[in-house]
C-alpha cells in the first residue's frame, strides 16, 4: 500500500474536482514552460526541448498533486470534511435563484438609468455655464 490512496472511498467528489482543477493548472504551467522554451537553443530541435520541459513540469507537479491530494493525511481529511459540510448546505431552489437574478438585473438597469440621467443633466448644466464645450 505504499502507492495507495489514503482513505480511498471517502471524499470522492471533492478529491475528483480538486484533481481536475489541479490538472488544469499543471497543464497550463506545462504549456507556459513549453512556450518559454521556444526561443532557447540547446543544440537540438526546439520541439524536443519544449516537449521535455512540459513532461518534466507535468511529472514533478503531478507527483506533488498525488502526494497532496491522495496521500497526505491532513489534506485528505480536510477534503473529506469539506465534502461532508457541503452535504449539509441548504442550497437555493432554481426559482429563488432566477428571482434573485431578475431583481439584481432590474435594479442594475434602474441605477444605470439614474446615473445616465444625472450625467446628461450635469453635462447640459456645465455646457450652459461654459465649463464644457457643446457636444457636436
């Protein structure tokens, strides 16, 4: 069990989502390293150095991710506890979310209209007292 997963059956979805997010970050880092090695000349084709750099980044950070997400007891216990707490959350219904979104959008448009009207009034006022030049 030297390479096994700590508390294998627990916290499955939290670990899965964490692993996916971590893999995306590692892939972006590998892509960045490969793009940085485009201009470096090691005496052989740049495709090889770019691929080797990406593989090294994926290997190193993949191992770190495996240790943190799959093996380290404190991190795994935290992820398991997080999944347990997420099951206790009282999630809003679709109707509540849609209603709240509509309210936010309507209030945002009302505030935008008020700000635009004040802007027009102030522009007109400052044009009248010759602080601003008339709009063409």
